[in-house]
C-alpha cells in the first residue's frame, strides 16, 4: 500500500525544510545575487550551472535541465520514491509522520520498526556468541583486532546449529513471518524455518543513523561461499548503503577512502584511519557514489591490486567522475590490500599514501604505459595518440599544460608535437585554435516542431509564464485581460499557461510547483522561475508590453498571409476585402509601435 500524505502535511514538510539548507547537505552552494549556485549533483560539470532559489524554494540545473522543489530534489538525489522522500525530510525536520490518517500505510512503518528491533537483537546475540567461539576469537586475534574494535563494530558469531538465532528471536516475541522478512531466517525445502547465517563471523551493517539494517557473514574455513550478505529487505538495499559510513561521517573527515571489504575497513579504523568505508558485496553504484559525495570533498579508491580490484577501480572511477566527484586512486606498494599494508607499515606511512593518492588523469596515463611499450617508436606513437585523448578532456588549460610538460620530459617527445595531437582533438583536424573565433550573433528565430518562432515572441511567452508563476491574483487578472494564451506559438508554454490559468480561475491555494506532475514540465517551469526580470514598479506596463509584442507578431503573420493571397488571387471582390483588412492591420501595427515608444 502506498502512502498518500495530505496536502497540509506535505506543505508542513516543505516549510520545515528550506531548500537551500537541504541542498547544501549535498552541494557546496555559493550565493550569487538572489539565488545560490553550485556544481550539479546530477551530471558532471566543471562550471556551476545548478541554481537554487530561496524565494521560490525550487532548484534548476541550466546544464542538464532538471528541476523541482525540495521533495523532488530528495527523490532524485537519494533515488527514492515520494513517500520515502517525505519520510527523509520529516526525519530531518524532527516531524512525526501522521499516525491517524487512513491513507497512510501504518503497517509499513510498524514493520520497519519491527525489523530494526529484530536486527538489533540479532546483533546482540551474535556478539554474545563470539566469546564462546575459540575459532572466531583466534581469527580476530590473527587479524590484529582488539576488543574495543570488536565492540565498536559489533562483530559477532553465528553458531552452526541451524536454528539457534530463530529460537532466540521467537522467544522475544517476533513471528516467523517477520523473521523471514528480515532476511535472517529462511524457509528450507521441508518447510522448516532455519537460520540463514551459520558458522560465520558476523558483521552488522549500520545505516547512517546507526541502526542495524543487515549483516555480512564470513566463513572461518575454506567452505563456500566465503562471504554471505543479507538479502534486500524493506529496510536494506545494498546499492543504497555503505559499510561504516556512519562511523566515517562522525569523524568529520574531508575525504573518504573506498576499500573492498569489511576487514579492510575495520582494520583501517582500528589503526587510526577513520575515513575508510566499503560497498556492500557489489560494485559501486551511482546511489552509493552520491552518498560519498554528500559527506566528503574528495573520494579515494583503494581497492585490491588484483584483476578484480583493478576492474572495480575503473568502474568506480567512471561513476564518481560522472557525478562530479574529486576522485583519486590509492597506490599500495608491496601489499595486496590496505589491511596488509597498514599492519606492515603503520598508520603514519598509510596516511602518506593517502596524501599522495594520484588523480584520475595520472591513473589513466599510468595505465596507458602498461598497455604500450614506450621504449619503441611505434609504442611512443600509440601512447601519444591515446594520451592525447585523455589530456584533451581536461578543461583547465594550466592543468593541461602541467601534464603536457611532464609527459614530454618522460617520453622524450617535444611539447609542440604533444600540443598538436591534443589540439586536433579539441579543435578538430582541419581547424587551428586561431580560427576558432565565433561572432556571437543573436538569433532572430527559434525553431520548434518544424516552425520558426521569432525570438521576441518566444521570450515574451516565456516572460508571461514567469509572471504567472508569481502566484499573484492581480497579475493574473492583468494577464487574463490582455493576453490570450491559446494563441501562444510555443506549445510547451501554451501547455504551462493552460495549467496556470486553470489554477487561478479555480482560486486554488496550492504551491505553483505542485500543479505539475509531468517531470519535463517541472524541469521547464523551475528554469523559468529562476529567471530574473526587472519590471520596476509597473507590472501593468510590463503586461501590456508583452501583450503588444504578441499581438504585433500575430498581426505581422496575418499581414504576410494577406500579401501572399493578394499575389496569388485575381477575384476583384476578394482583393478589395483583403486590401481593406491589410490597411487595418498596418494601422494597428503602427499604433502598437507608437504605444511602445511612449
């Protein structure tokens, strides 16, 4: 059952969550005029095109075109549905969800609470078992984990009897059905309920609020599978959570280190590296990448040096880079993983590795060197061609020059030759940089659906939508009196105007953004709402000017149609009638032009 929160409650959630504050949790915003700007969290960019309006409580990216209100932002950035977005914002504002609305899925909320309780009790049970398992304690000692670390991460042990945990949880009053939903208990082929995790070292997985949402289990022998994780449940999605992020964010770190496994993370934390986190038995996802970006300015990937680790590194780099993260790569010498290195060399040397983590460009260039033999002429040419593709994508010309000089020195190829190859990719093979001087000429028409629309008309209709978005009944009455939206040339604006006119005519009190359900319309309207126009104190004159612009264009179109008909027709009566109308149109156009000059 989907929850349908009342309009009043949704408005309360919006009022309690200022969009600038909410977006600032994910994006570094800087005030510019009446709005705030930052790098878009939804696409990769170097120049900020993401704008947030405190006055209108909307966001819009002028790069990728997405927009919406605070709920729409949370839905997109957290990859959740409307109900989950409401719950996130309610929790943020310390607002209790309504419990007496028949439309609200109370059972869903209560089920989640039961599952959190089940996991908490299971974690306590596993941790208590740990100290009865000689094998588990010996393993932890071998991995250099002390009791403080074991307690902090809640490490435990699942017995191998088959249904010990199930019996314990049933004794606490939980039902078989809820235990199955938690993922801790499964129904076997005989129909009996048994423990999912048996004879495994257990790692509780916490969400960002320190709630136990799932578990990971590791065998202590050579049996398979080596690792087993909780399945997806109503409170756990492995693609949307990150192991130990709850601990890392409390340490106020400015960078996060992404490693492969639970033991890597725990070992690093134990040795004074609190920025370590890990994905949950899966390749890094976009949702996880956005979570990382939310809590740190810099993301360092420190996966294992084996083939699988390197493949995961490249996938992670691409995802993090695409959403605009400052991403670096940890090079771990003489060790297969971070755990081995830090136990050999200590935290001080490990921190130096973090400080010297290489950039994405350096990683790509180093990888190219392993793929070609730069000791040969053919190898150098191959490297130069591939390298040029990497360097040409760097936007900053100073950064580009630094790499070019470094490469020139390393492989013995002149700077001019390297610039030549890179410029081919930036400017095209037949164009030199000096030729790339464009004259910026204002367009006179804009094409839509195969028809050319004069730009002044396009802008006037857009401005009309902007005025309608002011939620001002007086402005609407002026618009209604002077402008017929049904004659709009831009179909998108005509559709928006129809919805807005209906809103005013019904005397509704809703937020403007809530009128639109189509995401394309939301994207368009939030962009228009972010525009800035200076009407002074004379809105009435502004509306009349818009009306005159649109009316003049309509008259010009009619005039051109008449001229075409006069050229083609020979009927004397029809010609006389057309000429009379043409005279009227010319007079009307002259009057409008005179009015605008006043």
